[in-house]
C-alpha cells in the first residue's frame, strides 16, 4: 500500500522586490515548501482571502502598506499565522516593534538562505501543537492543556495569541523559578543574540491584563533578573 503523501507547508512571501521573491520562492521550493507571493501588503491581504498559508515571510519596507502595518492588520483581525519579518535595517527598534506587533522572528538582509529556512522551521515547531501530547500544567487558577492548545482561568477559557500562549507555557513549566529575559527571548522568540528588546516586558503586560484577576497576581517582575509566575499562597 502506498504511503500517504505529506502535505507541504504553505508559505506566503510578501516583498516588493521581484528578485527577492523569486530567490525565496526557488529556495523554499527546494526545501519542500509550497509558496505563493505578493508584492506588497495590500496584495497580501487580497491573497489571504483565497489562500491560507501556514507561515508568512513579510518584508518591512514596502509601498502602499509596509510590513509593520500588515502584521498589525493581521493581528487586529484575529489572524495568528506565524510571521518571519525581513528588513534591510538591523536597528533593534525595528526588531522590538515587529515582535511586539506579533511577528515571530526577524531576519536582516542580506541573509543566508539556509539560515532563513532553519528560522522558518523553528517558528513552525514553536507554533504547531503536537496532537499526540495532552499534558496539563497549572499554576493557581490557570491551567494549560497543551494537546488542545487551551488556557483556562478557574475553568473559563482565556483567549491568548500563540506568542502569549508560549510565554505563559514556559513560565508555568518553570513556576516559582525566576527566568531571565535572555532565556525567554531564546525560548519563546528564538532570539539568541544580546538584545535590549522590550518585547518580553510587553508580552508580560499582555498576560497580566488577561490573567491578573479575581485576586490572582502571580506573574512577578524580579528587577534586574527576570520574570516568574508563582503559585498563590494557601
């Protein structure tokens, strides 16, 4: 009996430079991905009406609608497709802004194709749920059931973005243990370089807004060290 055919990962490439689009299209095809392209943010939004990618590569500097605005539009409408951003600038302000808006990783032009493919695969590993696992972890009133990718607070479902979910998961897996910002940037965002990014602080504030209620205030900032989630005192 023939083996089932594995469905290729679908990638939407959004870049105003035709040469970059073709380069990425060819490289990703060789790596086993299915690709579709758009030349700017407006075209990408039109494409998304009929094409559902597993991940997007979005350039920042584009006419009509830049990459930042495109990511912001996606997240505002509830589209949580993973995003890898591209930029000709290595400015850390751009890194922070992109990640805070909801991008999953960031690559600076010129980039190595092998590195870009590895980054894509790392994002997909972080974003996709392993359906064979259904581990339940908890901290006080918060529970995570990883098999169905669900977070509840005293039994009530809490709506989190993939990045918020992963950050909370890492915190609860290490509850009562202080985690440095560097460790969280590496584990949640895949950033392994020294960074002054405030993205961790921003996402910690998002989690507090959604989870600090009914007397629970377990997500703590340890100045100069990092962050921790603590079990409530009985």
